[in-house]
């Protein structure tokens, strides 16, 4: 693998990791801070929020793992 391909691989891995960080911030940290600092939600409205947080967390983790897998390709 030449140097150009290595740098392109690194850029792709960085983009995937930044996307996972954005998902974490938007889908997990923002709703949690809204729950903490905002008005108390109605008793029935917590479950959809919990499901959304779990889905965003799983998507962020999957993107992070994809970035790691992309970087493993540099060892070849």
C-alpha cells in the first residue's frame, strides 16, 4: 500500500470516528442533559427516549468499530 492510500485510509477512519462522536453527542448526551436540566417529563414519555438513546449509542459504537477495522487494513 502506498503512502497516498495509507493517508486516505486514515482520513476515512477519522471521518467514521468523528461521525460516531457526533452521534454520541446528539443522540445520547443531548437527551440526557435535557432530562437532567429540563422540566420533569411525564411518566410515560421516558421509554421512547430510552430506546432512542440505546439506538444512538449502538450506532455510535458500530461506527467506532468500523473506524478501528478500517485502520487494521494499514497493517497489510
